[in-house]
């Protein structure tokens, strides 16, 4: 049975340690280099906290440095490998609802004046357009990349394109409708 026992940050760090033993600073550099900051919320100080949690769960084991200046290196355990496989399967198989500030704004649309509502949606469209352009640039600059990383960028780009299309359609529709403040 596939279960969700790890947070997204724990799964991220566990997967990176599974590639090869790593220390915290190396994980931080790898997260930046692979562009993972674009779709994760893990901060530098959180990496060490997450490593501690994974070690407490028995998913990683810290190798003691041989010298005082060497950094503690973490490696995957067998239990960690099983957890990684289970969590990865769970993440790929299961749809997890995501909340969006857009949805919270739309539900409270009637609280705004017509001008405020349309201006806000227009600004959202401009922000999505800028983010789409920025993301395309990052995707291009990271080439070549492994297929599984490339597909993650493609997924994010597809979401941004879909949102841009939805905003344009919704904005055009709302501009023609009488103002409804029910």
C-alpha cells in the first residue's frame, strides 16, 4: 500500500540524498542549480531541519566526518529507499487539491467594485505573463537537463499557459457582463 508519510520538503531532500550521499550545503547548491526553487518552498536553514527529521525516522544516516573540518554527509538507508519509492508512487498517482490565491479572490469578487475586480484580474494576467516569460528563460538556461527535470518545467509552463488563457477569457467575459454583487 502506498502512503503519504513525508512532507514535500522531506521527499525532495530524501530523493536528492538517494542519488548519492550529500551534505546540507551541497543539497542547497543542487536545489538552486536544478531550478528547484521554482516549485519548492524549502529554505536553506530548512534543509538541515529536514535532514534531522529524516535521520530520526531512520531514512538517512549521517556519516561522521573523519576530520573536524569535514561536513556531516548523509546517505540513504534501506528504510529510506522504501519510503522514497512509496512516496514517489503516492505523489505520481494521487491528485492533491491545491489552493490558489486566485480562487480566494474569485470567491470574494462581489466585495470589489467593478473597476477593482477587473483591474485586479488584469494585473493577475500581467503577472502570469511575466512569470511565464521568466520561467521560459530559466527552462532555456538550464538546458540540457534530464528528461524528468525537463518535464517538470514543461508541466509548470503548461499550468501558467492555461491560467493565462483562463484569465484572458474570464476577463473578456466579465467586462461584458452587468455587475453582479449578489
